[in-house]
């Protein structure tokens, strides 16, 4: 009897997943807009891409080979650092877009750090070469000065001069991407169950919890179940990047899956199981791991924040902004973060908490929520542009930060005689041993170096005249205090500095 032979499947060439990164306004979205002949820029509030998007484009190389490339578009604003890191982690190749007018800018360097951390090959696209003020040699020097060593300038990083507006140089850039992919020998096993990453999640008012996934290996088919963290979904409705229904999807494809039990975490891995029962077992184990995590508590005054946004990636951006406000005087705690409109139940949830803020991004406020917030004095603010939200958060949190009071001792006074007391006003005689005591100043009252109370200077007299302060010699005074002051006690006057 002949033994059955078990052969390892031949690896299949996998299309490259490309992340496009760079400084805000350097033309990332315009480049991608040209490549896929659509118009994301016009749809994005503030003219900046505020969501991570993915799509597939065909490309015929100059040798005539027909290829496909999956592109990820990441926002350039600094607040979206987590989203950019996620894009770089998913991608095989990075295109770093640098303006020929501006050269390397702060977010160019942040993008570079993300690319280096991901350890993926990079191609530089020097954009806006059609502009009158474009200066390619100066831009090249700017790259080298920032340790981005391109070909022809002492390095091996390929680059292309392009105009995202006119399309000049774009075919050459795509050829460089295909070449880099060939050198990386990208491959996958189409016969394996699909695995990959969640790149975005959101709550669709009509369709429920949805997520954009990108397949790094294997094939996903209708009837299977996708599991990610504590969420799972049956693969009943699967769509490509254009929203067209699919029965199966494979290597490097971005897909939309509808019907998750909850919104899966952006950046999380996903896997596939054959049945709902298997999915529930995997999700239950993940939930148990979460329960075991202990919450970190802070002794600082806490500002509670509830976040509502259109997609999970935006929530990450807002949390990134909130991270900046931790200090030795204040702790910011996100009490809830979810996708969807701001509702009356959100207002109810924070109403009992002092100084709570509800922050919305690209979401509506339900009418009942507005009415309830006015009645319960709950602050709600919504935004559609991230830097406006950042500026507002800075002001809102600073107004809620407790003022720091510091006591600065100005002198030391010895009590020589207690003359009289009337309604907590003590008439005393004393001598300045050190420093100065001032009218209306607060004082600590010490007996044998132990504080027995505090008081306020109501009057100072020296040489039978009222004075504003005393810094030497004997003098009379009126001190308002509930403490019983005796000869031999000391007063320690201090100023309170508020910062």
C-alpha cells in the first residue's frame, strides 16, 4: 500500500502593504488621491486625514508586469502617533513623503522613528517638485542632515522626485515599491486560516460594530468566525475597500467585516475559527485575562474624562493628547471611551463626578443629552479637527488643576507679653528675632517648637505708631486666633505663594 505524501504548500507571492507617512501638509493624501483617482482630501475635516484607511491599486511596471499594491494612509498630525505606529507595524514598506519646499519637519522625524521601530524598508518621495519654490538639492541635504541617507547622497535609501498634484514621477515611485517588495521576497500561505491585524473599528448606526482588517497570511472565507481580543464576528458580510461584497479574501487584502459582538481594538491581532462555539471559548479566555488586570489608582486629584468618537483610532489620538497633562498635581482618568453619539446615559454616567468632561470627536450630541447636560451642569465639547481639540483640552484641564500653595517663612517673633483677649483678638507684645512680620500676614504659633495654632496679623505698632511691618526690636501687635498664646511662645510669619 502506497503511503500518502504530505507536501508543504508552495508559498504564494504576497502583494506589498505600503504605509505612506510624513509631515502634515506634505502631500500624503494628495499622493494617494492621485494613485487611486478618488478624493479623500475633500471629505476630511480640516484638510487632514484623520482616519487610517486602506485600499488596493493595480500597477503595471515598466517591464509590463501586472502587480497590486495595498496602501495605508496614516494621519500626519502629532496626536495620531499611535495610529501611525500601527500603520508601520502592519506594513511591509514605508513611503516617507517630504515636501521639496519645506524639507524635513518635526512629524517627518516622528514618522521616521515609527518606520525604524517597525524595521521595514523605506522609500523617500520628494513631493511638490512642480512648485516654483521647490528645491530638491536643499531637500536632499535636509534629509541627510537628519540621517536619512538616500541614494546618491551617501546612502542606499531609494527615492523619487514626484508631484502628487500632476502625477509626475508617481509611476517611477510605484516601480520602486514593487522592486522593494521583490527584494523583500514577500510571501504567504493561501491555504492557511487567515491571520492579520485590525486597523480600524467603528460603530455604524445601521450596521452595528464593524472593523477594517488586513490579512497578513492565509485566506478568510464566508462562514468562518473572526476573533480579536474579546470580540468576534461571523463572516457573513465581508466587503473589499470599495464596499463590494466578497466570499473570500486573501493575502494583503484590506477588508471590512460587519457584525462584531463589540468593536475590536485597533491594532489587535485577529485569527479565524470554524464555529461560533470555538469563537466564544477564545473570547471568554481573553475576557478572563482582562479581568485580572489591576487598575492603577492615583492619590492625586483626578479629572474624569468620557470620550465619544467616530472610530477607535480617533479615541487613541485623544488619549494621546490626554497623556500629556499628567503632572504632580493632577491625574487624568478616562472613565469611558466608546464609538458613537453622545447620549443622555453618557451625561448621567458623569453627572455625579466633580469636574468631569465629555469630549466628542466627529459625533453628534443627542437632543436629550444636551437638555440633561444643561440641567446637571455637565460640560460637553465636540470637535472635528484634532488640533482644536488639543488646544481646548489644554485650557480645560488647566482650569481644573488645583492651585499649588507654598508657604514662605519671612521671620521669627518671640512673644514677650500677653496683654488682653477680646473675641479671638489677642493683644501681644513681642520682639523680632529674625526676618520680618507684616500686616495681614498669616502666622504659625509655636510652643516649644510644636505648632498649637495659626493666626492673622490684624495690627502692628512700633514707637506708638501703626506700621505695615516690623523687622527689628520690640513692638505691639493684634493677632486674630483661637489659640491661647502665652509669653515665651513664638510666631512664625509666612507668605502664601500660589502657582
